C-alpha cells in the first residue's frame, strides 16, 4: 500500500515572475520541468547500479542458502537496497520536491550480528526496497528513452533556424532531408517558410514534452512514495503515538487546572469559612450580634464557594450535556458569550459521549475566543451530521486575522481534535469574517 507523502510545490523565480504566460507556454521554461528532466536522466545510471547490486547479492545469497553464508549475504543485500533507497529519497527530495518520510529502521532485539540479520530479513521495508530496485529498472529505461528522445527532438527542431547553416557548410546539403527515394528525388527543409514551420513544430513538441516529463516523473513519485516510504501501518502507529502524547498532555493540563482552581478558589474560601465560623463560635456568648454578622458573612462565602464548585464541575463535564445533549448545552454556553449567538443543532441522534464532550468544549473554547479577541457583533454556531462525521462550525463577524500557528489556542485545539481523528479548518481573512469548521468522528 502506498504511504502518504507530501509533494511540496515550490516555485522558482521565473515561475513567480511571469505568470502572464499561459501554463502550456510557461511549462518548458519552468525550473520544475528541468529538475524533473534531470531526475529522469539520472535515473537510468543509478537504476542500473541499483538493479545490478540487488540481483547479484540476492542471487548470490539465495545460491548460498545451502550453506550458512547465504543468510547474512541476503541480509547484506537487503541492507544495501535500503541504502540505495535513502539515496533515492534524497534525490526525489531535491529534484522532484517530494518529501517522503524515512521508513521504520531495523530494530534488532539484541546487539548481536545474527539478531540484526534476522531483523533485516523480517522487515517488510527491506523487501519493498528490493522490489523497487527490480521494478524501477525497466521503468527507468522507458522513462529515459522517451524523455530524452522527445526533449532532444523538440529543442533541435525549435532551434533549427540557428543551426540549419551547418548542413550546407559541412554536409553538402541545403537542410534536413524530409523525403528521398531511389530515383534521386529529395525534399529538404531549406526555405524560410519550411524552416519557420520546422521551428513551430519544434515548439509544439517542446511544450508537449514538458507535460510528458511531468507525467513520467509522477510515476516515479508513486513508486518512491509507495515502496521507499514507511508502510501505512507504521505511519498509523506513529500517528497514534503522537495522538496518545497529546491526549496525555491535555489530561495532565486539565488536572493541573482543576487542582489550581480548587486550591485557589473553593478550597481557600472553605478554609476562610472555617476560620470565620470558629471566631463566630467564640463570640457567640460574649457578643451575639457580632457572631450573627460573622455567620451571615460565612453564609455568603458558602454561596460563593458553591457557585465556584458548580462552575468547576461544569468545566469538567456539564450536567446539561449529559441530560439533554448538545443543543441545550451549547445554548447555555452561547448565553454566556459577550455577543449574541445563534445556535442551530440539527442532529437526529446523539454521538458517542466522548465525542459529544469534545464537541461541547470545542465550541465553548471557540466562543471564548469570540468574546475575548474577535471584536464581533454577532456569532453563529451550527452543528450537523454528515455521514459518519460530526460537523461543527462557528462563525463571527469580527476583525479576523486568526491563525493556527504554533503557540496559539487554536493550534492546541487542533491538536486535541487530531488526537481523535478530527480536523480543524480556519478561514479568517484580515477584516473578517472568521469561520472555524471542525470535523469529528461520529462513533455513535
């Protein structure tokens, strides 16, 4: 299975400077075309060496399997194929602007030679590199032949007016012989019109060759991404490990926040309340009126502490979300926003509780951003289901300019959504409006 890879489209100075030309005319002069042509030209000699090494070492190893030497020779051949694969990824990165992640390394269980040999032989990545060496060789021959033939033919015809003079000077004929037979009849491209038409035909071939080269290079992109990159399983494992780290960090941050809120808020108030009630008890007999005032003040502190505990519990998981779902919970969040918020929740059923909680806190944080930073007059919240995805969209008419750069609250929110296979998309041009769209798996 082809792994995911990221082609980075980088424009050269010429590309950025002259976009007035149509793409068909611009392609032959773009740096991308020349880089990909150079890549295809280098592929043949490199592929010959790669193919020869792979076939010789693997055949030698297979022939020596009747002895003990066959296994380490096979492992050495596969390790060499991995080294050639690293060269190919580097070449693709520099010439094709194709960034393919390095595949999973060989992980022997111990430091011994035989452990390393076993790990190389059991690695699917090693055998995929061998497959690349075998498959890429005939393709490199084909791509080299086609690209070189069209490239040389096209530019030779296009520049024919510049070198047509060599025929009468050195070859004793007026130009390119287009037709000739045994009777001595010859047709040469030697008049001004014929030379001009030849150059025009060359221009057509040059323009077509540029796109042909891109198509040939695209096949190389597929081969490199599919055979020389990490496997889909390894990529998914890395993603899950990263997501697990985000979840652990988020949970730890939430626990620290709850501990801080309890320590600085409700706990401090309850300690002060206990001290006030102790003083009131001592003054109950000596000064009943002062004791009554202290009890009254303690009663107010109790109400405040209860309110802080309710807010804290709502921040952990609001009861209205559990009891009545997203519609009621998001309406309650919208009512606390500093600008009017229209909430539209169109759900025939409820998603999984964990997804529902993430959706609630996502909208809650987005509305907090609207209150604090957007300078908006109004906002809207839309929630709906699209197949197996829960869709959230928060829009405001504020000043815009929000970004997902590292360090922002939106970046942290995007990481949290990514941990559950969610997506956060932002559209916030300068001057507004700002639209944040989130996708979550339904998992109902």
